[in-house]
């Protein structure tokens, strides 16, 4: 814009038209015209400070002002809001602007001027990036680079907590949550909580290429983690991972992660937390402060922008929330079990050695074979000593094991003999619970199917004679050793050997007299 005040000031100092034009980088004709109009209208230097350059322009060119008043200025804020809507562009808005001008009897700007006015406003208000993001279109997600230390109140050790960040690029509305790890279950659960916090689901969800969500992302194909695919299907959103080494694909998440790290993690750096729950509560408070903090370049804040400009375009939440699950492929072990990482769970025994898919949720463990569910268990939250078993999964001989009671074995052993009964009672009392001795009793009972009762009784008699801590291995060794009978007594040679071992040689009294062997 021409500096009308400076032209009049330099003129009053005696500078000619050429000198003034050179000093102000203006055309000489412009300077000449300003001096002529000022002389005609009686405008002389000095002018008061209240007379601005714009006001001086109106005094010099009143006819131009009258002509400008016939034009209707575009409502740039309205244009900006409408551009964020799906399918809306500047051409459509210019036509609507023209129709509005006709209704109020004003002259519209031409399309080029209309666009220039809006772009100048958008550049000045730093709102140009929002043109590229439609409301309800996407949510960008990532883990923050830093961690928040949580102190163990018992050991005093420091456990890191990790910050999940989800951001809606259109309104810059942020969700953040603190987790004890970055594993798949927490990753999925944070998505669920983010959708619930926003009160709706965006059309797209844009993650980084984390193994917890994306198995493969190339130019040709994108392969999602099976659990992540389930979440997509449940909420009706689509996962579009950012391209590898293209951080601009999720620029809002990158900048919001950095901003959240400053606003939340850095702000809490001097706080000491003794539990994850306390740290989560502090993060939630900082999150509300972040979303309520006023924008620097425009009116409102993140929360207001979301409520007024984006929330109506979000897809509704499903009736039932998604229950995060973790899938894994496992081979069924010899004890016909699979694991959730903490405990073992049974499957039908005929699947031993087969490859199955295991789905672990917060409350259940499901096992699938060739797409069919073959087992389901309530998930145990604490470590158990024994596998979680279902009777129908067991072979017949294992089922029979479960029917035994602590009184069954002594009752059976008494039919074999007193020594066998003593051994059985020892087995049942050797552990903290009688059930711990069931295995040894069952093994002894199986030997009774292969050996005569007399042989079992004799082996038990010998094991009690030789050891105060009889074991099934010792009885097994005695049963497998060959037994030779004496021709005269028809008794096992082991008994005869025992009698021989009880004999000895007695030395005479002279061997013990004082002085010993002295002669």
C-alpha cells in the first residue's frame, strides 16, 4: 500500500517528486497524483497521529470507498468451517456467496478475488493446514518417546510408564493415557478408550508401523495384526498405517506427541508417583488442561473446535465395547495344554502336537483349530501351580485319576498285605496334601496288574526294611530284579541272604585283655 503520510511529510521538507518516488519505491505519477489531490482537498502536513494511512486514503479517494462499499466481504471463518466438510470446495462456496450477494443487493467479488481474500485470511490465522483434514475423517495414534517413572513403594525401584497419544487432525483434539507397557493388549485398549473419550469413531485410524498393530506395510500390501483387524471390524474404522520413513503422513500425531510430552510428561517430571493409578490420574488432569488451553492464532481451544466442528461427523460407537484380544499360534503340548503366558489351559487330548490359534482376552482363553473353537476357559489372573483342566479333554485313564479319593488306596492296599498298606499310607502322608501322593499310589496299583500280590507285598516289605523313605522307584527296582528261590526252603534268596548277613564271627576274651598281643 502507498504510504500517503510519508509522501506529504517529504513534500513539506522540500523534496521533489523524483526524490520522493525513489525514497518510497513508488511511481512518480502516483506521487504526483497524491500531491495534487491533497492540494485540491486542502490536506497539509503536519497531520495528527490519529490520522492513519488508511484514513488518509479515504480522504484522498472518497469515490473509491463508496465503490468498495457495494462489495460484500466474504465471511472467511464461515468459508473455513465449510471447507472442512466432505465434498465442499471453494468453487461451490463462491457460488453460494454470489447467491447471498444477490439476496442482500450487494456486488460479489469475482472468483479469483474471493479465493485471494480467503487464502490471505487463512495464512494470517495459521489455519491453512486444516483445509486438508475433514472432520471425523482420521485419528492419528502413537506412543510418546519419553516415559513417566513410577516408584515401587516396597522395593523403591523405578518402573517406567508409557504414554499413548491419539489426535484428531481436524480439531487437534487429543487423547492420552498412561500404560505399564507397550504390548498389544494395552495398545488395543488405548484405542477403545480413545474412541470412548471422543464419543465417536473416525473414518480412518492412522498408526505408525508398530509390530503390535502392523505386521507388514509395503507399497504393494498392508498386513495387520489379527487382533488389530478385529478392532477395525468392530468399530467400522479402517487402519491406514503411515508410510515407512514418511513422518509427514501423521504429522499431527508427531507434533501432538511432542506437545503432549511437554505438556504432560515434562510437567510431571518433578512429581513422585507410588502407583500407576495415581500417575494415570495426574495424566488425565493434564490432558483436560491441554484440550482446554486457548489456541494462539485463533479463537477457542481444542475441545471447542471438536464439539462445534467435528463431533457431528464422527461415526457412532457400537452398542457393545470391543474386548481387546491377543492372538498367538501354538503347538499343543504333550500334557494337552496351551498357555496364555501365565497359566496352562487344557484342550482335547487328541490335538497333542497340532498347531492351534489361541485368543486371549481380559476374561477368557479360547482355542481354535482349523477355524473352529475347540476349547474355552475363564482366564486366571494369578499364577496357578497346576494347569486349568476340563475333564472332557482328558483321555479315559486320566479321567479315572480324578475319581480317586484318599481312602480308596489304603482300602485296595489292605487286600495285598500289611506292608503294601504301610507304603501307601506313607505316600499319602508324604506331601502337604494326600492328593500329592496319588501318582505314586496309582503307579503301585498298576504294578499290581503285572505282578502277583505276593511279589508286591514282598517288595514293599523289603523297601520298608531298607529305607525309612520308600519311593515308587525303589519298589520298581525290586520288582524288576530277578528273584532266585532256595531249593530247600523254597524262599526267595534275598531272605536267605538277609539271614546270612545277620551272622558274624565272635573273637575270644583274650583278644580284649589288657595289653593286647603282648607275650
